[in-house]
C-alpha cells in the first residue's frame, strides 16, 4: 500500500512551492478563489428587451449562470472603450483594466506589434510564454514562421503589417482561452480593430476565427474563404487561415496556407487599385 507521509521535514514556503511543483502544479490560475456557488445564486438572467446581447454564438448564450457575471464585466469593458479615441488610450485602458483574471497571472499586457494604420491586420489567439516575457505578440517560434509566411507576399511588421491577439494576456500554461475570457476581452479587440482601421483582417487559427466570425465551425471549414467582420458599422473583409503553431505541427497544411496568403495578397492589390 502506498504511504503518504505527513511528517513535516521543512516548513519553509520554498519547500511548499517545491512540493507543488513536484506534484505537477506549475501554474497559478488565479490570485483569488472564486465561489462559483455564490455567483450562480446571485446572478440574475437579463430579461429586459432593451439590453443588447453580447454577440456570441448560440452555444455560448446557453452557458450556465456564471457567464452572466461575465456579461456584466463585458458590458463594463464596452463602456470603457467608448472613451478611447486612439490606440494609446486603448492600450492604457487595457493595462489598467482589472476585470479579467488572466491579468493577474500574466507578467505583461501584450497589445500589438507592427505598423498601426497598416491596411493589413492579423489577429492571433493569445500570448505565449515568450510574448508574455517580451510584451509583444508572435515573438516565439510561431512568430518566426508567421514573419516568413507574410514576407512571401511582401508584408512585414517593420513596414506594412499590424498584429494583435484575441486576448492581451497569456492564459496560464498556454491553455486555450476560455469563452468568458474571450467575451470579456472582445470589446477591446473590436475597438482595437476600429482604431487600427485595416482594409483586410487575417484571423489566425480557430480561436480568432471562431470569436470574430461568431461561429462554432472549425478552422478547416472557415479557412480559405472571405468573410466579413462588422466593426462599428464598417464591414471589413476577413480571411481565416491556419495558425502558424498548427503549421509547425502539421507542415502538410502549408500548401493550403499558401493558397490563403495568395488570396490575401490579391485582395489587398484589388483594394489598392
Ligand atoms: N500565438 C498567438 O496566437 N499569439 C501570439 O502572440 C503568440 C503565439
């Protein structure tokens, strides 16, 4: 029979931390414990017809009551972005926002990279470990592939490309962003696109595509076609394509990604001419 020792060899905080690490607990998910039972009894469903619903997919609308608290935080975020007149205002507002728990475990707010005002804007998923360290999107291995992909159609973040993510903070352990996190941060992303005002959007991977196209269809079905994203009443052509991290794992999909890139190049030329 296995025996778990209750003997205390070392009571120091460092020893406790080491014990957590040895047990596989290597990420702090939140600074505070959440009482989900309390939230689900307190949260009341929105009944008024005048309340505008958050633009999420049907599956997300049907989510259980803790998401109602999420909608309230998202409404606050929507109000806050209304006062942002430029990208600097928005960056500062996001850096000061405390409504998303991810901020507590992230070391930096990752806002954007590249040329603001460029006609092409790429939207990724969320910062990874290297992005969190440097405070810039796509600076790790997938960022290097991304740079090569766009260089092939004459685009670079030094000259004519702008990049951001669906979330400005790294999810612990590089897990997928949760629906509540995407819903809370969506007003930031929409305002970001509005202020950056690109002519064409590229949605990198299933998370960005699903969130901005409000669809549960996977990236395989969404990629390779033109969609439209309505940003403050302006319909922006959007191409969904594979995330570069997926292409690193599945290089055979690069041929399809190349075909998507050619469509992006042609659309930009067409809009320019
Ligand atoms: N993957 C993303 O989706 N975004 C980043 O910024 C880095 C990796």
